[in-house]
C-alpha cells in the first residue's frame, strides 16, 4: 500500500507525457478493447456486451441491458454513483451515514449503513465482483463501457444481484503505443485529471497504465457559523498486463488501488422528532432548520470530520483454448481495503447523533468455467465459484446532548461487528438455436453460504453506559464488556451466531427473431441475496438477530427492434417481480432508548413494471433518445415497525426508494465547422417522481419528485484526437433529496448536488 501512495505524481506524469506526445504516435482508438472490431460496424444504439459472459451484440441479447461507452460516460462527466443513476432509468442511489453508496434498480435495493451488508445490486469490474458498496466507489475510470444488467442475475453473476448487476469493463492494453489525458475543471475548484498510456513491452506482452486524480474545495457551508466541508480528495491507479505466450493461452493481470480522503456530505436538519420532550434543552429546541439550499448543512464543530478509505486489488483472468471451440477461463481476485472515518451525519452543531466508522475488508474470489464461445447453434457454459469475504467493522456514536443521552446520563457507545462469509457455487447455462428464428435459453446455479458473525456494543470509555446497564441487571460491567442485554437471561452478553443457507437460482427463456432486426423475448429468473447480521448500537441482543436470505423471481417479456435501416432503436419490456423475504432496515421498540435500529424480513411484496427506450438520428447531425421506467412496487404482507419507528400493518403500502416514474431524454447535434473541426451540442433531462424512504412512509420521509437538466457544448477534431467542451449539471439548480434519515431527536435529509459547471479538454495520441 505504501507504494500506491505515490500514485498521484505518477498520474500527473502520465498526463504531462500524454500532452507532450502530440503527433508522435497513431491513436489506436479501440484496439485491444473487447468491443474493438465489432463496434466499428455497429448501427445506432448498438454495442458489444458480456452480459452472458461471452461477447454479443446488445441487440441480440434477449434481456434488459443498458450500456454506455466510455466516451459517452466521459462526455456526460459520469464520475460518481449519482451521475450513473441520473442517466439510467430505473436506477436510483442513496448514500448511507457510513459513506457507502447503495443502488436500487427497478425498485430492488437494500439501503443499510452496515459495511459488511451485501447489496441487491452488485458492482463488477471485468466480471470480478466488488462485493460491498464501500469498496466499489472508485472503479469507474478508464473504462470502455458500463453494462447495467436489470433483473435477477444469480445464474451467471451469483448471489447478491437480485436487483441486477453493474459491470464496468476496463480499457485494455493496445498493440501500438497510445494514450491520452483529460482535464476537467469546474465549480468549487473541482479539478479532475484522467490519464493513460498503453502499448507493447514485447511482441507477446502488452501493458496499460491509467489513473485519476480528483480534488475540489468544500462545497457545503454551515448555516449557523463560518465553516465549510464536503471537499473531494481522491486518486485511483490501475495497471493492466496482457500476456499471450501462445495462440491458445492468455493472461490478463489487473493491479489497482485507490485512496479517498474526501470529507462526507453532511445532512440537513429539517424537523424535530424528540424522544424525551421533557428533557430537551434550549440549544436543541431553538436550533434553526436548514434552508432549502443544497449547500447548507451543519455538523459538530468540536469533533473531527475526517475520512481515509483505501483499497488494493489484484485480479488475474486466464483463458486457455482447450480446442478451437472450448475455452477454460479462470478468474482470481484478492481485495484488501480499509476505512477510518468520522462521517458525523448528526445534522447539528451538538452531539445529537454523531458517528465514526472504521472497517477492514479481505475478499477472495475464484471462478473456473468452460464455454464454447458465441458461435454455433448450441452454446454452453459450466463453472465453479468460490468467494470468501471477511469484514471487521467498528462504529462509535456520540449522543450526550440529545434528549435520550440527557435522561439516561450516557455520552455514547462503541460497537463492533465481525462477519466471515464463505460462498460455494456451481453453475451452468445453455443457449440453443431452433432453426433461424427461435433460441431457447436456460441456466442454474446452486449456492451454499456460511456466514459467522460476532457483535458487541460497549461503553465509550467514560463509564456512563456501563453505569446505566449496571442498574438494569445484577452484574457489574467492566470496561470492554458487551452491554447488550439478552431478554431471556436479563444479563449483558456478546452476540455470536452462524447462518447456513443454500439456494438454487435459475433462468429460462425463449428468444423469437420475428424479423432480421426485431427480437422478442420471454424470460423468467430467480436470484437470492444472502442473509446477515446488522451493525447497530444495541441495548438488547434482539437488535442483532440476523435476517435470512431474500429472493426475487422475475417474469419478463420484451422487444428489441432496429427499424428504418437501423436508424431507430426501440427496446421495451414488461416485468413482474415476486419478492420474498425482502431485507429491510427497520426499528425495534426498546424499553430504554425507544425506537432503535434493527433489520427484518418483509414476507411478501411485488413489483410490476414497464420500460421503454427509443434512440434515433432522424436528421443528419441530430440524435435523440427517450427512455422511461414505470414501477408499481407494493408490500403485500408485513406487520412490524418501519425505519421511522412507526408500528403497523403495512400491507398495500409502497416499497421505499421506488419512484413510480423515471424518465430520461436527450438531444444532440453535430455539424462540421471547418475541414477538421466539428461542433457538438447536447442536452440531457432526467425526471424522477416522488418516492419515500420508509415502508408506509409518512410525509416527513418523502423524496419529492424532481427534474434535472444537463447541458454541454464543445468542439472536436474529425480524427477524435482533440476534444474540448463546456458543461453544466443541474443547470436549473433544482433542489432535490436522495435520502432522509432519522437521527435520534432530529430528522435529517441528504440533498442532491447543486448546479455545477466546468470545462473539459481531452487529447488522445
């Protein structure tokens, strides 16, 4: 890791070299990428994807996929989870108070601050999983494309993809010297430098080195004093080696790392929810609510506000052609990552509910598979998979100045959670062409999971928490003793347990090629998300009860059509999800502290949805796209307590983080202005309808509907070597929310970014 700390000057040096190498080498734009040759002849809206773990045109895959090229991501300055969610209909994101970013796709997601909680939408880099949201944050640089696979992906991509999968495909080494640099400078002194260099080390050995440095000033300010926060400070570096010692054997080594020292965005206090009103102090009762300005927030001045999160990963993909048709592929990966942070997230300049977070991740992944490629009438894949995820996390809470802390004379607590998980799987998939017009598809994956958990909540070090829990039992607690009381014994104790689960994921479908460029498909699939223990500050061992695995069964039909000489692309789908044992962050009514966090399973829920996408170039130089998703996401059976501490029967209520409508539209215009220069203009609009963060949500936890508008204008040389454009994001400065969180006595909201603007300059050689 120490060697990686020198990555920032390396990236800057790459940029300087790229700028200085003008005209010395021919630019190999797509050489070495997985989509290189095919993309040169594809029609509008077409791209090569690996959704079935083999290369296929996106328009020939009978499944819902949204794919964007690396150039498109760069032009739209998609550099964060929020940016990606704004360009993919049906995809939403919500930040947690530990810095994790959680994706929800078509209404399926799991918003949880537990660092070791598996997601419903897993992120992959070149088919290798980044199994937890915190360690997937800086994977999206120097990529040739991103594929968003919608619906359960359990058969080929494994567990924890009940909502779908996001697969980033890194740019690959090239056989000729090439490279490039992109400089972005924008509001808040936001400076981002991307650079890469690629080429041969020998006839059989190719390399690529790529990196990113991103720095900005604070963009949030305190509305009660002169103070600022929420700066960006991160870097990422990736080295790729491609070695082909023989015509049949290929090795692809990926060694990458990143460090993030950005300070976290702080929430806005907007509403009181005081647990013990008689104990509320004047500083709390008189605290002003935040204005409707995305930049305004507040945090505790006398406590630290810091972050140091880093990752190291090494992965190796080995491919050996056993015969001219059959390939053996091995995927191996090791990840080591750490977080040491104080996100705070209390919403005020007193100790209402302030958090520190730390974690250590060690993740091992190994997959072996055989396949016979994309040709032929019968295509098959067989594989074995093993993953081991060991996560240790700890949290500290300061709450001495909220009403509960005052009544109970406690200043805070510390909690820890260790979860070690082993996953074993065997899988297979087949496709069979019945004549020229029908393809039958099927797949199975059997998975066994064993997760061991150990959890403990302790006194913060001043004895106040021990003193309280000494009064609740006939036991004197020593410093470091777990304070959570087991209701069965009435005594404090740690919590440990083992979860053993197995499941059978499947998919089956039929593709109908009703015309040369019209594909109809009908699919059914099922995927699972593993159970686990929550990370909570627990006064009772009941809060640590694990949730069991959830499952989503999808029934879907769709169309992919290329019309009018392939100048118009239309995709449409209708789907129905049967959701069983949905995992939900909730509350438990504690006799000491009131409503405290835990997790539960929602027995039954469902999602009915429609999707449509239209892309066209109706006139020379013009392009237009329109896409949208409709969701009717409902709870069918759940009696319990929601995350707002409200008890009830929630059957018939809407699922959280599932807006009824998501719409994206874009228009572009390109025209020559000189013999070697062309003008590009574009506008992109994104609309998300109202949703709520709670099951049975109240108006306090609404995420209102919003619309954002992005604009850009620039020039580009005909050969694509030079590009410069100005851009604006959320140019109307729309005030919108991405999450609402109850923090003891205060309800806090997290806002989307305000208007930002800047300039981008790119040079390729």
